[in-house]
C-alpha cells in the first residue's frame, strides 16, 4: 500500500525543505516536525483493544494499542532526525538502527551496523527521509523481514518512482508513507527535484 500525504501543513514544510536557502538548523527542525506529523499516517493501521478508564467523574471506554507500541528503525544517518520526530509522538517505542552508506560508483548500499530489538510479531516503522534508488531501503527491509514482524511501514519524506517500484516489487506487503512523490532520478541516483542530500543538510556536512 502506498500513501502519499497531501496535507497543506506537510506540503508547506516539504517546500521549505526543498529550498536551497534553508539553513541546516531549520532543515533539521523541519524533518523532526514532519516525522511527528507523518507518524499519524504511519500508525493508523495499528490494532487497538477496548479498555476501561476511570475519569474524575465516571468510568469511560477507551483504547490501548494491541501488542504495545511499534518498533521504530532508523536507516542511518539521515533517518535519525525522522526517528526523533516519531519518538516525540510515541516515546515509549523500542528503537533499532541500520547503518548503510551508499557506494557512489555502484549506488549499492554498504552495511556497517545492525542493532535491532525483538521484531517478531511486532509492528515496525522504518524511517529514512529519501527513497531514491530504493537500494538502501530494500536492504534494510530485507533485514527487518527476516525477523517476521506483524507489519512493516516505510516512512519517508520524498520518494522517486524508481525507488517506489523497487520496494513494491521486492516487498509488496509493506506500507509506504511519503509526503511527496517526485519526478525521477538523475544519472547520479539523486531525486529530482528532490531536496539534495538529506544527511548533509540535516547535519551541515558536505
């Protein structure tokens, strides 16, 4: 399932992210804010269980998350800012990290870290601001799938059609939540129009 979120507040923040004049501190804050907002769409499928709660006036019926909070996994390093936004919405979630760096010649991911909590039969949200070629996301999702989670959602800010096609082919059962679907990739595997290298812009590196 592909969910493209066309909400005015989210679209305005994406526009500011695209702007080359947006400084690193503001860029990072926007990614965190978008992580908080997109969490609502990334979690709207979670099963709930009715519970009774006593208010100051009477007993009322509410809900709890069936099976507890989802696990949130950041594809490092750019995913960490989105992760912070998700955790501001659901701070009790367990957290995992998958470290991948892209080989600029082959555009293939090189894995340098995998640290994950228990994933079996749990709902998982994998976060990475950019879905470009889909190679890094596919590698991360392969790692997640090997633990048989109850469901997996990939949450990103901007996606290219090429990356979407790759993920939908290799992982047809996962949910993809994105704030924008852009035009295409350039010859170097960057999204057009995109917003540049998200990791560099988040952390002020080159």
